[in-house]
């Protein structure tokens, strides 16, 4: 409704006009920044940068923060449980700059041991990039322990919050994350919406990822000076309607209470876990304590996932069939 209302009655560009519609659009767009700040419990609105979602956000960190300060042989610590959005940008740095990717395996129950992550840090480690919650297994990672240990060694931590922010309350300051991206469409918002929390001292170290209008202070034939963050990292006309819709979705979730969401999901997980145990032809992958409401499974006896998806679809049940965007995890699971 908020997106339709904006396109129908209120559409204008932001930060550029003095007329009524432009002022209204700018007001709503910037109010959305405050909404994201409250949802993530960030220290200030200036630490919230809008984008199209977690994929763009992590690429922004890869090119704007990591690439300028990494040389051949420097290391990034990852886990095999990462989504491709938190793998492929680092492979780009491996291919182009000789950066080394150091992989941490999952435990037998599908969990990530934070001590194994910290043990992988060496004097060449420049970044730890770890998911808050596996998009395949639902395993919730103790990222606070990881950030505490990594910071003690002088290493920043990017926490992929795309799933973590969906299943329970998030406090990025308490977690200690240096970077924490979230995606709108996973939070009941429009596709193409998202944001990343970037701690102020990391913003000061980060170059703009994209260049264009709105992120500059002045442009001449000989130089360019940049606007202050977060505008410095938001080039061009943004997804205004998407961002406004994203904020409305977050307001809805905050009204529900993310603690209530987590408690409800815990009951669903308990129920589903018991029901799945009664199906001897189903193998559930990973069952870490405190997991979020995500289950992945394989079928005994050679049944194909696409056939099962079709049967369930006929009963009004939607499932994801085939490989997730997490091939290293699929390989680790042997599926």
C-alpha cells in the first residue's frame, strides 16, 4: 500500500527539488533511514546506507573497504555456510589481487564453532566475513563471540544479517559488527531494497563504491569532493519507493516485536522437528541447538527434489527445490 500510494500520489526524486512532492519524498526516504537504525539498534542514522540488498552491500564493502587495503597473500576468513553473496565478492579479490580465502568447516550438527573461526585468524587476516544465520540450515552463529575475539586481534568482522535479522531481534552495537547488511525482500519489504550498517570508524576508511549524482559535494574538471556519509555511498537516484516500502515492513515487524517472532518460530521449529522424525524417508540436514525456522532435507530412495516440490505445490505448499545459493555448504554436506 505504501509503495502504491507513493507511485500514485507522491512520486518525486529525493534530495534534488524544492517543490512539495520532492520535499515529501525526501522526508519519507530519510525517515526510513531512522526506521532501519531503530530496527538494528545502530548508534546513529548516519551509519545506515541504503542499497538494493545484501549482495550489493557486501560488494560495496569488498570494493570500497577491503580492496584498497588488501595485498596478495592477505587473508579473509569465511565459513563454508556462507551464501554466495558473501563468497563471490571475496573470490573477485582472490582472482584480481591474490587475496587468500581461509575456510572454516561446519560442525556435525550444522553449527559454526566461533572458536574455530577465531583460530583461523593469522597476522595476514584483514577481515572475517560470517553469516549470522545459515540460509540453508538455520544455524544461528555466535557472532558476538567472533567479533570480540577478532577485534582483540585487530580484525574487523562483516556479519551477513540477511537471515539473522529475519528470525529475531538484532542489536548491531551489542553484536560488535563492523558491517551488517540486511535485505528488504526477506523482511516482507519490496525486492530491490536493503541497507547496510557500517560502523562510523569503518566508514572513514571506506571509498565510494559507485560514482554519480547525490554522493558529491563538488565536481570540477580537475577534482571531486564527496558528500558526508551516508550520502557519500549512495550514488544516483535510489530505489525511493522500495526504501519507503521497506521501512513500512520494518515498522510492522517492530510492532509485532522481534522477540515475539523468535518465540513463535521456536515453537514452529520444535513442532516441525518432531514431525520430520516420523518420516523415515526424509533426511533433515543439520539440527543445531537454537536454530532458526529453516529446514533443509533430502529424500531417501532416489526421489527427486523437483518431484517433491511439484507434489507439495499442488497442496498449496511452497518449498525451495534444488541447490541453494550455497554450493560450498552443499559440498560439505555431500548433497
